[in-house]
């Protein structure tokens, strides 16, 4: 009887996983390849809009510790409209941006995408942000202007995933030319750098980017058009209609003044663009955040922190201004209050070394205070930052409330919930609350802002 049961089970298994293999594969294929779904409400619930951006002199970069860029400022304003934070996801090429969108790694592609029928089958375009024309970029010749017939069998290098390759091939076919089009993972600005350094002869770029770079490299020729002006837009997934609708409403409102002003700032002011792009304190040309990087590195070493995290805290506190003084009387790079200055031996708060050393000692004290209660170092940093901003007493009150209501006292998310509630009489009048009323939401936002800046530094500045 037992042998019969085993034989029957074996036959059933064979039928299920052998004969029906193709059927099951089809089901699994559908399960694992369904499109990612998350529309506006889900994004608001998560509290973060994730956007794919370029890292270049007009889109998104760091300059003297500050995040800048045309798309950066547009997205920051959009985030305020939607009531969410923006997570800036730097992508290497346009195809990667589409893949990130498909996989749900981003919700929006904030790049100048030229609208085309093939792209419209894959994504949903927003309203147009403006127009774009493309030009050939090469070195000026003293003999004749650049014309298509003069390319011969030369190679034109273009950024992978752009419409440039198709545009060039149409010209090549229509005029029966022999040049070669070679796609590259490099951004347009990198390819322009290579042209200027005579590593390659030709590339193609958006006219705005080409004009901005022509102010740095006086010998560039950008007069030959590849294509006339076409509209450019951002993109969302096809299953995000509410997000698309809200972005379009925002764009309609901002096209009146905000977008034209930003466009002028990043594309028409070539002098400022040159300094931002070529400064040693720009993530595009150098690898420095501030003139205080070395002492910040030393202080971070004492804390066991990534130096870019401490740099983000210093920027948030003072913007690297040694003479900064708050309305409450906090002074110096790390904005220490008089009682804290005295406690940690800082006699001159405007001395960057003293200020930083005092701040580091205070951070070490806070780390020691929270270490036993919050063993995980990544979580503990959030408690430390909040304590630095609003005082450990208020954060400890939130910790006690978290404990009272049965939530996780080792989780910043849970403790932050009660820190936010410290402006509510029901909570700040609780007998276990020792420090009373506090605008806890300010400290919660402070932690979020410092860590967001840190993430940008990690992405754009080498360790």
C-alpha cells in the first residue's frame, strides 16, 4: 500500500512539474513581470517622490556644500506642492532612467526627454517644459565652417539612449554620407570635454548645454544644427495618472515665471555657470565641499562618522560661515549655544577649529547618551541629530512616550511620531514628559534634511 502511494505521488509530481512546466512558467512570468504600480496617493503615503536626474552643470550637483541645478530646484518646488520629500536618483544614461521607472526605483524621470512615438508607447510624457534643438560640437576650423559633407568617414560620438543617433542616421541616409555614429555611456558634457581635449572630433548636444560649455572652451564650434527645436518633457509611468495630472497642474502654474527665471539662471548666465562648473568646490570639477574639509574629516574620524555626514551637519547649521549667529545666540560653524561652548571648552566660537572640536565633543556626548538605548548606529545617528537640534531632553521625552504607548523605542520612526506630538497638550502635559512643550516637528524635519543632504554628498562627492 505504501509503495502504491509513493508511486501515485511521484506520478502526480511529474505531471505537475513536468507536463505542466510550460503552463507554470507562464504564470510565474506574469507574476514577476507585472508593471510596478504606485500613483500619487501611494507616493504621498510614503512621503517621498523618487526622481531620476542627471549629474551635470545644469541638472544636479554640489557647489560649496549646497545642492544646485535646474532640475534640482524644479523638483524641490514640486515636492513642496505635493507635500513630499524628493529623493534624487542619479542615473548614468537615459535607458537606465527608463529601466528605473519600469522597476519602480523612481516615480518620475526629471530629464529633458524629447517626445517621440516610440517613447510614448513606454511612458507617459508630462506637459512640455520647453524646447530643445541639437547641434554638432567640434573644434573651430580656421579654414571652412563645419558642414555635413565635410565629415567624410569621421566618427560622431553621442550619448547612449538619446535621440541623437536616430537624428544623425536620418541625415546620413538622406545625404548619402559616410560618417559613423558611435554611442557612449558618457554624458554630453563629458563628451564635450573630450572634444575640447582633442580625444574625439565630434559629438552632439542640446544647444543650451553646448552654449554653456562654449563659454569655457573658446574654440568650440556649435553652429551646425542636427535638428530643429522640438518639445521636451519629463515622464511618469502609464499607471500613474494622478501623479501626471498633479505634475501638469504644477507645470501650468510655474511656466508663468518660476521656470523662465530658473532657465535664465542655469542656461543664460554663462559667467555664473562657469564658476559653478569649474570651482574646486564643485562636485563637477573638484571633490571639495568646503574650505574646512580637512578639519571636518579629522572630527568625523573621532566620531567614527562618514566625513560627508558631518559636513552635511555643518552646512545645515552654518552654511560653513564661521561668523554665523542664530537668533537664539548660537555661534560658529556648528552653532553652539553659550552654555555648550563653555561646557566643552570653546573660548572663541568663530575659530573654525575650536567650534568644530566643541561640536564633535558634544556629538560624542550625545552618542554615549543614546548608545545603550539605541544600539544600531544608523538609527542612533537620527537620535543624535535630533538631540543636537532640539536638545536631548525633548527627544528623551519622546522616547518615554514611545515606551508608554508600546512602540519600538529603538526605532527613530516611532520615536519621531511622539516627538511630533510634543506640541499637543495631551502629550506634553503627560507626567512622564520632563521638558514640556516643544515644536518637535522642526527637529524631525531637521534630521530628514541633514540625512538628505548627506545622501547627496555620498552620491556626488568621493569619500
